[in-house]
C-alpha cells in the first residue's frame, strides 16, 4: 500500500524559505498535490502537478511564492516555499491531486513567526 512521507518542515521567519519533500513508497504516474491544514481549519489544496510535470496549479495564496516539482525517478514531490508568511503556518501533506486519496502521511509542520 502506498505510503507518503513528508519532510522538510520547520520554523522560519516571515520572508524566509523552506523546501518540503514528499517521498512515495511506490512508483506511480499520477497528478500529485500538496495540501495544508492550519489549526482549526480544514485541509486545503496548495499546489498540484501533473504526471509529466506540467501543467501545475497553485492556490491564490501560493501563487508567485511556492513552486511544486517532482522527480519521478526518485518518487519525490517537492514544494519550494519562498517569501513565507505567518498565515502559511500549517501541517503540510502530499497526496493525489484528485480521485480516491491514499492514506495520509503524518505531514510536516511549518511554523512561520518572527
């Protein structure tokens, strides 16, 4: 069964950067996405990437600041986050971009504060 392992989170100051990684335990060729869940809020889509790397989609909150990419040879999906804001504080998860989701991983916590 597919397992998703997110990493790369941590603490950052406003304006800082973090790079998240998502390791998939199986090789698949599906559209993937990053999601996030802030305290007290529902999980939301942040960005998605199609099988071949394009096209990509970004939520309005991520446009111009975040970049999603993938390395299918390594079963990895990345999220480069720049110009971080306090409102980016959340647990970040990866999963399919659509359809029946795989079991969610533990996520990786991103905390943005001064």
